[in-house]
C-alpha cells in the first residue's frame, strides 16, 4: 500500500461515524445497518469509507457470510489494493471452497499480482467444479500464454471458443498463432456417462427466450448471474445415467459442444448441452503425442520468430544509437573477426555509432540455418543509408541461445554490394 493510500484509509477511519457492537440477538440488524451504510458510501463515491465499513461488517459476520469477504475483496481490487483484495478473497474461498465464482475472482486477483501458480490452481479448481465455465477456460488460456505454455493455452482457448466465447477472444488467438503447434482434442461420439450442462426452466416459453439469448452471445455463466434470483430457474450438470431413459436416449448421440437445445424432463424444460470433463493430464498427453508426430515445423517457426526478434532488436538499437542496449545483443563469448581484440572492436563500434546518429538501417531477406538445437546462422541483406553515405552488404550472424535469449557470438560480412551492383568479398566489420 502506498503512503498516500495509507493516509486515505486513516482519514476514512476517523471520518466514519461510530458503529456499535451488537450482541447475538441484534447481530443481523447491525449487519444490515453496516451494509446499508456501505451502499450509501459507494453511491457517494466514498469508496475507502465503504471498504472500512464493510471490513467491520466482515468482522461482525465471522465465518457465516463469505460473500462479504468477496465483496470487500472486489472493492479493494477496484481501489488498486491488490494485496488486500487477495487476503479477503482467500478468506471467502476458505469459507466456501465449492463456490466457483469466488475461485474465479481470487484467480484473477492472483493473476494481476503475477502469482501465476496460485492463479492457475484456482482456475483449475474452478474448472473441476464446473467444466463448462467459459471464462475460466479463457483466463486460464491467458495465464498459460503468460507462462509460455503455448500449447496448453491453445487447448484451453479452444474450449472457451466451443463454449461460446466466439470472436471475443480473437486477439488471444492471434497472439497464440505464432507460438503454438495448435494441438486438437478429439472427443468420443458416444459415452453412457456423457456429461451435460443445463438450465432448468418452468416453461417452454422461458426456455425459448433464454436460448435466444445464448444464440445472441450470452454465456451460461452470464445468464447464471442474471437469473440466479429466480427460484424457478436453476443451473447445473448431469450425466445420461441420471436422466430418464426416454430423455437419455434422445441425447445419446449428441456430440460434445453441439449447440444447446431444449428437452422436456418431466414437468420442466431444460436447455442442455453436452460438454467434456476438465483434465489437464489429457491435454499434456495430446501435446506430447503431437510432438512426436507432425508438430516440429511449428516449433521451428516459434524458434525462428524469436531469432528474427533478436536481430530486429539489435538493428533498432544500432540505428537509434542505444549503445549499451546494442552491445547487450552480443554474447560474452563474442569474438570479433580477424583476431581483433574485443576492447578495440568495442571502442571502434562506439565511435562509429556516435557518427551515424542519422543513419537508417534495413534488414531484408533473412535466411536461417539451424546448426544445432542452440546455435543458428542467420544471413541477410543489410543496407545503411545516411544523408552522405549508402552501403549494402550481405552479412551473417552466428547466434547462440543463452539464458537471456539469442546472442551474437560471431559477426561476418560476406559480400559488399557496390553501386554498380558488383559483388566484392570483404573482411571487415561495419
């Protein structure tokens, strides 16, 4: 918490009117007063005071109302108090471990705080409880992307897409395209223990209206939040074995993630869709199996993109005169050509970079030769142009993959392109 935030909280403490402590008989009444005061503060945009009052309400409620802890966590999150949000979110999850929405919110708090392991644990626990939770798959995919588990991210994102995420996650798909082998799940066509998610409604008309909302892009979990106060509508999961034979028979050939439809189950109607259980071990098996088959070209592509990025960074730092960043592209094992001492080469490069502040450098037609798993040679046409000078060469960089990325261990100019388009061997560095 920043000094300014601490001062604001202290200010709020002294501004809040005194609140009395009630005995057991008056506890509910006092709790309602607290919550009424919280709502009043929020409407007046006095959010720090709302948070402090809600904090007192959680202390009064004890372990009976985990929703108060999560409400306080969300309020803290909105104020930018991430550590406090996590603390209250953890209390909510501890008091209600099967509440999927609490896990969802806590996972996001961890994610923002870059506690990726804890965030992943909450998302996976959530999807064990509800394997049809679209947003859980989507944010888990974002988390996998951040931790460079690109194939796992792809599988998780595909689940979100099948469950109704649609084009809303297309930016994540674009990010993943360059890094993943795009593994694909295969699903059984028949399974006596097939799993379905459902929305149970009292009438066909109600079911029709909800189905139209789903067709318009509403997610099951969005509808659950909207409709959870209507006692005649509930959400859940069920297997074929739990349904009457006549209903089960009509659903037996449904494929996973087919569009949801309406079936009558007794006196009520259900919007129902077949889904698959959540199992990361199966995903890992798919990825391992794919790596032994046809995924190597995609893996090589990912490596090539990293190399291209390293070369582009080297070029940009050179062109922009960022001397130290430029030298950081070279390995500590770099050896200049012609047995030139490293300190003389570095001094010469610094002097040339000071004299070429207005130079424009371009790289074109890069070609990568893979020497082994951790070494490549990248060859390209390099042009350097300033108001008073122009030259073009064919250059080769030998690069090793080190802990901090791809680094240059050798730099060699192969050919110079003269204005008359004659190619002449050259042995000095630019």
